[in-house]
C-alpha cells in the first residue's frame, strides 16, 4: 500500500520497496524551474531508520549497497546511539557501576567497535507531514528492559529523529529522552557513506577543525591531540579543500571551528554543506582505500570511547564531551545537509 501527500512543491510518500523488502519513507521537493535543485530523501525505518538515499537533481549523494542494507549492515546513512564508534574492551564504568557490551557484535570492524545499539533494529514511524514550505517525518526507538543488550546499557530512554526537507536542504533533528530514574549517558552521530560523485580526484573535502585525536592500533584515542595547523601534522589539515584521493584517514577531528564541512563535487558544479548545532563537537573521517564509491564524514556529539574518557581528568572529560541527562530531561540537536550550486 502506498500513501502520498502533496502540497505545492513538497510531497511525502509511504510505500513498500520491493528491492529492499521494507517500508520506505520518502520526502520530495520539486523545483520545476530548476530541476537540478529538486531533492528526494528516503528513509528505511525498519532497517535502522537508515537515510539510505539523498538525491539532488539526478545525483545520488549517499551511497548504499541494497544487499547490505537489507541485512542492516554498514551502508547508507545509519544511526549511532548511545555510543558512537568504539568502546575500549567493550567495557565502561558510569556512576560507580561497571557495564559490559561484549555481547554487541558488529557486521564488520574490530572488537571495540560498537556503533551504538540501534542501527540494526526496527524503528517506529509517524505519518509524514507536508506543509507549504516543508515535508517532514519522524522515526523513533526506545531502549528498555526488553531491548537487546539492555544489561550492557540499562538506561530507559528513547530517541526520535525528525527529517525535514525544505527548499534549502535536509535537516535531521534528534531528541533523546531519559525515561529512567538515573542519569543517562549518551552520544549521538550519523554515519553517512557519501558518494564520490566526481570520483576521488575531483571530489574535495574540507573541515574547519584545529586538532585530530591520536589513535592507537585499535583506533581508540590515546588522549593526545595533534595540532593540524602546525607543520608536523599538516597532513591532517582539512581547513582547505583536499581531494578525497589524497586522504588516508580513519580519524576523529576535534576543536571544530565556526563554519561547516563542505563536500565539493567539482565535475558536477555541486557542493554539499554538512553542518550541525554546537553539540556536535567531533567529526570522524574515514576514507577506505579499497573503493572509489564512498567516504564517510560522521559528525558526533562526543569522541570515540567518550564513556571511558569521561572517567579521567578534566582535560579528558572536555575531549570526551559525553552528554548526560537527568531523569525526565531531554537533549536535542540538528544536523543539516545543504546543497550549494556552483554553476
């Protein structure tokens, strides 16, 4: 069954996708005067609320492998909550209690990789809302005693994501609610696989960050910050656009400066400006050397292994930026994907 709602240039659709064998929520903006400015965002709520497609004109900006997506594997643009990235030894201490995430297994990656607890779960969704200037839809998921891995994260809570498409671009707003009786620790991130639309040599990336976190052999932060503005670590400096083909990264950037990350598809005269509210203090960049299809730019509200860094001194706590909510409280923030046309 397909449900469609249209108002002016905006529309929303709830439909069964046979290739993915799942429900897909689509938000559309049609610009009849400039078709290349039209946009469509597609989300698969039952596959982890994965934003697996964001099309601008004829161009797909998010890479996804349908086979991996059906398996709830790493592809598209998936959700990392409550612990983005890795947790050392899959163990942590919070408020004097020790917890283990050793039962959490990921489809790929090394042992400490957790990537949150919700990317491979089925989410709920509300009916889309279409207005004169926007189309939006909200998905949600809860963590409670019936959730997988609850013994490793026994904090009753919920996460909702509202995807809003306007003529300027796409916004994704998260809301975390603490539904329990104890303080809730968390971090939030999205993990987009951005397409190398212009190829690795003509797809450029810039990020206004002053430091990168040194990592050990398990890709966990050591606690040392490397200054990319100096000569010694200039190879990590992304303040000016660099072709993706020149980058060999799986690193966490910190000390983000005013401004946004920009992906510049130079052959296509198209840029994607990736921005976030001030709670997004870190960004992970991953450039796999074995593919020309994608690279990852992951804005996070915390560092890798933030839950353990938070137990150390004040410098490490600042570096961690672990977010906490008192019982009944909510936390919110927004990421934005804004196309910009250069010709």
